[in-house]
């Protein structure tokens, strides 16, 4: 194998596939490698990285001298390429495929290689099952809910986004929950693309990487393939593949009907700024609740810690009772607590639009909605004060 390529192109591709390489302990030592396959007849280099559950593959145009396949340590290879000056890089495998030489200008590196027969074959997908979706709509739906997915690996089924496609309604619902919060968004115009009613749970890690990889300003399509155990997403020359999460996703539809006694309209940007300031009192050892104290004239948001101090901020926000009382009646003072990070995550999902809190009491779930983003619903469990 021997080829020449611009540093910027190779570095971008190497960094892309390195996202699929495990950063900690790997099931197999070879998974710490990037696999490279060079087709010298087409001048195309394919790079791949995977941890068996998730992986990234990208194709890159190069000037090939001879083809072949090899594996090299992903972290070291990327560091070497990154260290080189701008311009052309030449990569050559020598010594009976046991070494790789990387050179640019007066710089020369040599690193050990690993035979490709040790690298896992990976999931195979049927090309006939591939369909396309609008990237902007698809990724917008994912980005609004993915932060609500759980990171607790002991509850695997909650560590992903549940995707439900309804072809007749031409709608896809994206839902995520960690049991303390629930985010659901319905995106119109996507369901028919799936070809059949579909419900799968896709790991949040894979979807996070997919969202990061696509320029939100570009109108593009994502080619999707879903099998019984895995999913694949192809964007341009890069492909993401992931195992699906097994198990039945919790039924969440009933949770969206929240009993409410009061509503409170919030300026989203103002509230996010307030929460970020008052939660400075938080530390890594424990989450300090953000206390919301409503009175008939304002809302006081505060975080306090006995051995640290108190931070509070006052806003012109009022509770509005749903049942009309006599003229001159005022709302009784009311207090409720929230995990500040979860509240900020939820508010960010509405893209800066004003939101409404639908509140029953200090112990029951609170629903967050927005007139400008009617298809998104965010439910947050209060924290005991």
C-alpha cells in the first residue's frame, strides 16, 4: 500500500473514524486501530473505526501507487498526521506489511501495523433496504430529545432515542427519557420515507455523532438502512453504523397528559442565563436543586449550599391559575425544585422560543411547551426541596 494525500483531508477523515474507536478498554486489542483499505484502481482510501457496537467509515480520494489493506493504532496515527506541516503526506506500508512509513517534507515517522485478518468483519446491510430522509428534519428531531436519554448502562433500553415511524400519518416521533425527564417531538413529513411502520431504539451515542457530523446549514439527505439488530446512516462519503438497543421501550404517551393547576410563561434565554448563574453553587459531588419560589409579584430562582453560600435571582414571572377566582384574588406563594441542568437542557431544546410551564404541585411532573414549537413536549420531574 502506498498513497499521497493532502494533510487536511487525511486528518479530517482520521478524526472522523477515530470517533468510532473505543477510548478505554476494548473487547479486542485490534479495535484500538483504524482499518485502511486502498483501492488503487479507483484511488479511494476507506478508513474505518469501530468498538463493535458503534462505528464510523469514510472514503477519501488519494493518489494511489499500490493498493492493499492494513490496521494502525488510531490515536498514534492521528497524532502523527496532526503534527505534520500543511501539504502533501505520503503513506507507505513496508517490511512485508509490518510497518507504515508516514512522511511530509523533512518529517518522517514509522509505526507498527496490525494485520487486517484480526479486524472484525462487522455488520452487513442490504442495499435494497436503504431509504433517504431529509437531514434537517431528521437531525432536528434527534437534537431536541437526545439530551434526555439516560447514561446509566444498567438501564440499557433508556440509553437511546426511541424512533417511531408512522407511514400513514407521515410522521416520526422521537422520544428519550432517563426516568427523571421525558422529551418527545413529532416531526411531520418523515414517516412515509421509512416505507413501513417502524419502532426502534437507537443508542444516543450514535445519534450524537450523527448530529455532530452534518452541517445544519446544508440541505442534504441521509441514507438510512435499518435491520432487525442494527442501523446505518450514510452522509456523503461517511457512514455511521450502530447496533440497536434490544428490549421494549417504556410506554410514554400517557405521561404527556399532565394535570395542571397553574401555568407560568418564561423567557427562555433569560431563564437559561439565570439558571447558569445560580447553579455556580453546584459542585461535582451532588446536584443542588434550583428552587423556584413563586409569589403574586415575581419568581425567585435560587441555589444554596450550607457550607458554600447562596445565589438567587428575581424575575418578572407570575403563576396563572387555570380556574378563575374572584376579582382581586392572588395566587398563594408556591415553591418547587428542579435539577438545573435538566431544566436548561429542556429549555435549550426549544431554540430560544418562550415556553410555558404547566404545573400541578411541587411533587407532580411539570410539562414544558411552546406555542412556537408545538410538536415538542418536555416533561420534568420536580426535585424535593
